[in-house]
């Protein structure tokens, strides 16, 4: 039996008949990744043993070097968009006749430590496949593993996702935090009061707007709006990474973070703009956690500088010429976008594995949405429930609702026939885009997770004339 046939059989066993047909096509890169899995399987047990002893000896001398293999994973997300009501379509509409696609993500994560303060991390990933409708037509696209790739058609080859340094300065005091081994985090014991300095290539979302219940498309919700505040147009290239610096002042009950990362040269672009004075994204976030196991609140503000167009100018030009507006023609360096976000996580039971989460986000929406997605108003709320309540302690059920909105200028731009890098129906009868997502993650042994997923989207692309859209999904995650 081939690897793709085995995946098809697993999909059919979960009841996903349509998804089994999709999976049966199989990823072309599976053969090459067999080597990756073999190497990881051979080296990880020894590395993890070293990590177990390393955490206990984190007071190594200043010149000591310690290397870590922090993990490897393979993630498949198969999705089936059912046909939807669509009296008309544009260049960036959600496809009305349905679509079936599968994304594939592969990653290896390593790191090391020199002395007690300096750490280095390197992640290599490979993303293949694409999202439904070529990842266009929605403010909240349905597969986070194809983060904006579909609209740029990047090569499906391995790449360096992260390569960065972290320097930790203890600030004194009696408390200690035990940091478990994870991708981009070595197994260490650190002071509860510390200063962390980070520099290099990574995702600013690794540091800002994290949420334990809604933060990973490979373990939790698949929709973009549920692993990130979608009104935050964070600085990144097409794959979601950038180059920058960040600082975090961490205390036992609160923390303060600030970051500055490079923007791309054009909307949804994969080339970063090194004109730092006119092209960067700046963020500040305060985190409040009154108790170790209680509610956590994060408040974030951002200010982007980039080569953006103005919606008002594009609309005026369209009215003068009688042609659809084109915001790219008004692009100029140094334009800004600013906004705020609030992030809440509230544990309920099961040692925090059952809990509530919510996010609110707002951006000014005067200038072009440039990096993440086309959203200026975000509200989401959801719950994660631990399977211990039905004798499946490692399983998880997640349910969430999202409400997306646009600024007045952005909705008028789309109504006149304008297109962004994700949206463009040719016309618009505006309504809030609303998303319901539910998933159930089944733990199979130590390393394998299978997650059926359902997404229902009302007013896709903010258009009351189209939809609703239904997306059936099945995720397979294998990780060490």
C-alpha cells in the first residue's frame, strides 16, 4: 500500500468519503519526506534524553555549548468546499462550484545554547499543496497552512522559516520557570523575572497575540481568524515570516513586549523592504496574568509603515475615469496603518485544558490591507473542551464564532469593483462575514492526531449576495 493510499484509508475510516477521494490524490512530496521522518526518528530519542538531563543542568558554564533537536512534524489538511449560491463572481471570489484541496506541511526544529543566556534556533519547513479557491474570496480563509501562498504561487520547496537568537537576562528574585522543550524553545529553567531579547528571522506572531486555546492551525482551529487577530495586519512575507527585533520584560504576574519587523515591498509580497524608516511594523503588548493558572489578558497596539495605497484616492480616481478602482496605482512609501487588539484566555477545568477564549481587533482601514488578510474589525469567541469528560483525556473539542467587518472606505472600494490581494467579487452588497468552526482532535497513540473539522461561513467576502459556504475538513498531524 502506498503512503497516499494509506492516507485515503485513514480518511475513509473517519467517515470522510468526499475527503478520502481528495486525499487519495496524495502529495507528490511524500517519498522525499520519508527520509526526513527516518532521520528524525533515529536522532530524536537521543536528543530528547539529552534534553531531560540538560534541563536539570541549565547552570552550565559560560562557554558550554548544548544542541537540541526540538521536534519534527508532518501536517496534512484536506478540505472540501461545497457549491454555494453565487449570482455573480469576480477575480478574487470564493469559487462558486466548490473545490477540493489538500495542503501539506513538513518541519524540523533544532536549537542550541551557549552558556546560560544565549540561545539559537533554526526551523526548516516545506509547504506544498494549496487552499480551496486558491486561498482567495474570504476575509477568514479556511486553511492556515497555506498562509497567503495561493495568491502568490510560491515554489513548493523547502525553506528556512526561522533562524534567530534569543538572549535571556535574569532580573533576580526567588521564582523559577521550567520551560519544556518545544519548537523554538529549549528545555531550560529560567528566572521568573527576566529580560528576553530576540533578533533574526521568525514570525512576530510567535511573540505577540499568543493564545493557548486558539493559536495553532496544526493542533487547533484551521481558520486564519482563529489562530491570530485578523484585524492585525502584522509585518511578514507571504509565508508569514519576517526579520526583526523584539524585547520582553517578564515578571511573575505581567509582561511587556515590544517588537519591530520588516514589511514586504508590495501587498502580499515575499520580498522584504529594508528601508526601515518607511517599511516596518511596530507592536507593543501588555500581558496581565493575576495567577499562575487563571485568566490571562493581553492588550496590543500596532503601527505599520509601508508602501500602501489609499482607498479614498483609489475611489476618487475610479469616479473620475469610470473604471474599477485599483489601489496599487496609488502605492507610495511611508503610508501607515494602526490598530489595537485584546486577547483573553480563561481556564475553566481539567488543569486548564478546558477553557474559554476571545479576541477583539480594530484597525483604522484608511490605507490598503497589506500583509495578513483583508479585515479591519475582528471579534471572536470560543471554547476548548478536554475529552476527559467522555473518558478520552487526550482528545479535544473546539468550537468558535468569528465576526469580521471592513472600514467604510474598504467596503466602498470593493463595491465599485476594486480588488485586494484576497478579495474582489466585482461588486458588493455589504454584510459582516461570520464564521463558525468546530473541530474534534483525536489522539492516536503518542505521536498521531486526526481532526475532523467543519467551517460554515455566512456572507463570504463580506457579500450578502453570495453563500453561505460550507467547508468540510480533515487534518492529520504526526509529530515528535
